C-alpha cells in the first residue's frame, strides 16, 4: 500500500510537505488533531484496501487530487509503493491480471472479463477506462455497453446517459479574487460553513454499498460546501442517472454548474424544472440570472418581472435583482437590492442565507462591489461585528 503525500502551498510557495502512513483514517486541514494543518477545510483521508478515498474520490497509487482554498493550494497524492525492477512493471493492472489468470480456467477471455467487470464498483472510472481501451479492437459490443453503464454521464435535466457538461465554460468560475481576499470576504463566508462530520461515515458506507444514494448525497453536499464544485457536480450527476426525478438533486446540480461557469447547462436544468413547476422560485431566480450571464438580457428581464409578480417581497427576488443589476454594471441599484435582501434574509433557510454569503464572496457578478465600501457598510449595518473584516 502506498502512503499519503501532502503538499501545502500559500500563494504558490511550499509551506508544508509531509508523507503520512494511512492505516484507516488520517485528517488534514483545520480540524483538531490534523496531521497536516492548513486553513479553509477539514479533510478526511480514508484507507479503502489498496486505494485512498479523499473528498469522495478514490485514488489509486500514483494518482493525486488538488484542493483549492483561496490563496492556499493543497496537493494530496497516493504515493507509489517501492517495487523491485521488473520488465513487466507498469504493464499490468493487478485486478486485470487476476482476470487474465481466470481465462485459463474458464477458457474464454470475454467470459473472464465479464466476470471481472461485474465485481468492480460501479463508480470506478480508472478500471472502466482500462477495459474500454482493451476492448477497442474486440468484437464484444455488449461488454463495451456494460462498461459505459458503470461510469455514466447523465444529462443534467433529464437524467439520461448523454454527454457531460462541456469543457468550455460560458463564464468565469466562482472563486475568491485577490481583492475579495484582501478585504476578508472569503474568510467571512467560510467562517459560516458548517463542519461536516458525516463524510467519513458516507465514504465507509460507499465502500460497502457502492450504489448507496444517501451516502452519495452526503458526499455531494460536502463537496459543494468545500467549494469543490467539480466533484459536487459529478456526484449529483451520478444521483440523477439513477433517480432522474430527484428535483432537489437537479437544483443542486444547477447550482454547482453555476459555480463552475457552465451557464447553458444550468439554464437547461432550470427550464426542465419550470416545465414541471412553473412557480418554482429557485428555478425562476436561477434561470433569470443564468440568462443574464449569457447576455440574453431581454429574456432575463421577462423572468425577473415574473419573479417579482410571484414573490415581490422575497429576499430571493431581491438577490436576483442584485445579480442582474450587477451584471449590467449598475452598482448602485445592485447595492440597494442587496440591502433589501439582507433586511428580509430571515425568510430564507440557513442554507440559502449561506448561499447569499457565498455569492458575495465568490460570484464574479459582484467582483467590483467587493471593492466598494458601500457594500461593506451595508453588511456591517445588518450584521454588526459579524461582517467581513479586512485580512491583515
């Protein structure tokens, strides 16, 4: 079994580098008892046989994952075990080699491969891609279809197995900018993100039951709360492949795609939801903002009028007005709408109040406002000492 290598960079400079042995669970980050400390996240690394599970991802030896936490970048790698030199090193996957041995007993390569495929977890993309490559010249289309089904790429709105969200985004990703960091917006928002105490339990449940949807939902929400929107999107797509009618997962997928800058995908999800529920405030708000980001302002304003007619006093309506006004460069109108949103924020759930903070800290629409003293004064007027403090 390989070890865990953790490298922490602050503004590109290495400030911490350790190699840790993982027998069962190792915690890194800002939590108590962390083996490696850094701000902004509490990460559990769980041993799963020969693999390591990190934030819902399963790392084979030699694989790594990067965690972005504002100015802090953390590289987590499952190191390779030391092996004696051998001419066959690197050519065989251990599980596939077991399947190859089975060929001699069964007598047919494809029967053995099929049995091997059945034993793999359904969400093992590395193994599936190896099988795809191996079958690229073979005659068994049925095996290819089964391999593809193990790692589906669902349509976000309907849950059918179609292409993933496009690699080219429609706008910038939601992340802290230098100005917001220096003014303390990101730290202010992260201070309100609840600690996740269920991630380890969810990871362990998935090792026993790979199709456990409730565990997958916990990991998806945990990834979103850690600002890992790529991973959150992947988990929500997995859920929708199996439960296409799950409206909550569809809304959360749309929210994740918004944070990734995939506004066309986001808009498609909201349209599908509004086809089923025309008065869904979250979908109306999301679609209006998505269309404004796509420079389809006339359509966005029509939806905004509809939202104001359905829920004129809702803080969600005011937040939508603020986003659309900010996207047009109307800073004064955006600040006035945010003032009204903060004044009625108690109407929102705790989760949506956190989304309001996340928007102010990360949304590119509010980038210029983060430099504006009027916005800081507004937040302090409503929150007092709980408002953002400039970083020193």
